[in-house]
């Protein structure tokens, strides 16, 4: 009987254990299934459970196809042609000229070879205005534009600005043209997707993608010009110059301009001129034929940690004012040498490139609020901006298409330095007769055809009189930047 009872007890115990195990197993299976279902539905409440991946429904893809489609129809191929020319130059005098000539050298006729260049451009309006880089069409006698539909049209030169490397041309079409809407380059963020659209290596309608790598870059490639580049890793090569940098919305945010590479081909970095600069330049070229540039009238540079340590400025950001130009806007407002400009119209200024980009959107006569540090103390000054001629008026072109130069009346400092009472200083030279004659920036014109150059109006009158005369020549008495007298003759004939 004891054996029977023991066997029965063991049987009941085994059954009870089996039921317990089965119940526990069922419990864990049920709970695991619930957790799995919660994970699949995305409703996990347990903070210890983390989803390793999101479904496609919760992930936003960047689709650039629409932006690319809009862009390729508004970006054009540009061919610029320089025709062969015959020029007469005067050689430097040699020993033969000193003994048997007049000592001034002999004239020599040379013939230049025709040159052809290629680049890109962006249509800005349905009536055919196109923006490109100045270096794409500089010195071109003929400009040919090929549209994305393979139509080829002749373009007309409207104007150019060497300091920003931008130029404006125009084509005529029987139908409205596709164009790119202009976006906001100030709103661009580092890391944002962009497209570079152009014609690298003559491969038309090429689109590459990348991100904004940096903003307000200065490279020193424009020799004193205005630089505040958008840096991108979208592939840019030779032929992309003048093409479009486009955001994901299909808006124009920059004009591709510079390739930085040790080999001359794409090496990871490209640079574009922001539309904040482009818009102002294009508007001025259309209205005035030249850029109405507002300047502060200072010399200086970006603050560095070394400069901060040396001068004890109290900041590593901003623009250090090393010199205040006489008769300039800054001098009139009370800005001093040693000040550090840290803000402009409520926006912070980190470097010179950023400040230039802000100023280029203004006109002479505009008032801006400059925030600066003086002796480590913040100060705000209202400055009325002036133009490069030192006033707030419209800069006169003086037949820019003909002479290709801009001028300003000399100031008291230059009068004293050169011991002269008057003169017009050449402040920029672009495509035109002055460049062909070898007349560069910094030359001071004293007289033209015997008339003293006391104002820009004096030069304008002389040009008009010479155009109406039979000779059509400007005989100019000048002073070079080194202080030497120089004499130039410039023919106004377009033959």
C-alpha cells in the first residue's frame, strides 16, 4: 500500500509540474507576441525597447528630380568668340632708336589669334535676360547661346562687373523662355542639398548633386573684388562657370564660379556666388549699366585669434578696422581705426566676406546701423553709405561700353601726394578701349584734349565732343600710380 500511495503521489506531482510549465510557457509566448505586435505597430511603451530601423513611411527621402527638371531648361550653354585683331603697338626703345630714331621706340603691327571659350548661363526672366560669369564672356566679340532645346541664338552684352565676376547678357526669342525663380541664399543651411547645373567639358545639361559645405568663403581669387562664396561638394568642372546652384525646391541660390583643385579638375570643392549678391548686381546693370556699389570706406580684415591676442580686442569674430579712409562713410560717421565691426543692421558679422555680402545689397545713400567694439565696449553707429566716388549720387558710366572704365574725382590726400590740383582717378577697367590701350586702374587723368579733368562731367563732355569730331581721338595727359607722367591716345572709332 505504501508503494501504491507513493506512486500516486509522484504522478500527481508530475502532472502539477507539467501544468505549471505549460502555463508559464503559454504566458511568455503570449507576452512576447504582444511585444512583437507593439513593435510592428510602432506603439511600444516600454522605454527599454528601442526600434533599430524606421519603416519607409516614417523616413523622408530628398527628391531632387523636380528641381533638376526645372533647372536644365533654364541653364544655357554659352560660346564666346574673340575675333582676330590687328593692333599697332610701340616697342620699347633699343640702341638703334637712341642713335637713329627719336628715342621713343618703333611702332609694330601685330595680329592676334581668334579665341573661343565656353561656359554656362542662367535665364532669369522669360524675356531672355541671362546671368553668367564675367570671365566667361570677357573680351568677347560674339556671344552665342544654345538653349536646352538645341536652339542657338545670338546674345547682346548688357553689362559686367569684374569685382563680383558677374555679367548680364540678353537674347531675343519669339516665345517666352523657361527661367529659374530666385531663392534666398541667406536662408541656405550648411548640410542642405543642392544641385550644380551647367555644361562641364562641353557636356550640355549636366546635373550633379551635393550639399552646402560652408558659407561666406573668401578665396582671394578676385584681386580685391567681393567674395562671399557658397562652398559645395556638388561636382563643378571647367565649363560649369556661370551655371546654376539650385536648392531642392528648384530655386536659384547661387552662380557657380570657382573650382578649387590642385589638378584643374574637380577635387571635392566648388564655389558659387550667392544670389544675394547676384540680384543687386543684375538689377544695377539693367538700370544703370554699372553697379552702384555702397562702401563703408575702411581698410581692414577678419579678426583672428592671433590678432585678438596682439591687440586685446576682446573677440575672435568680426572685422578689424586698420584704416579709415578720408572722406568716406565710416570717417563721417565716427568709426575709428582699431574698432572691430561685429554687427550690421542687427545681424552678426563674423568675417570680412560676410560683411561684404551684406553691404553689396545696399545702395549709396542707404543708412545702416554698425555695431562695433571699441576698447572692448559695444557701440552702435548709424552710417550713411557712400559710393566709390565718395558721395551718394549715381555713379556715371561715361560711355562704359566704349571706354570700359569707372572714375572718381581725386581727394585731398592724392592731390598732396602727387602735387596736383585736380584729376580723375581710374578705379576700375573692364572690357573696352582703355583696356585695349593698356590703361589700368590707379592712373590719374589730368587733361583730355587739353581740357583739365576737374569732374566726371568734364570727361563726359570731352568724350561727346571727340565722338562728334572727325578725328575721334582722346589725347590724355596722365599720372601713373608711381607718380610718373604718361601720355595716351585712345581712338573712339569702332572700326
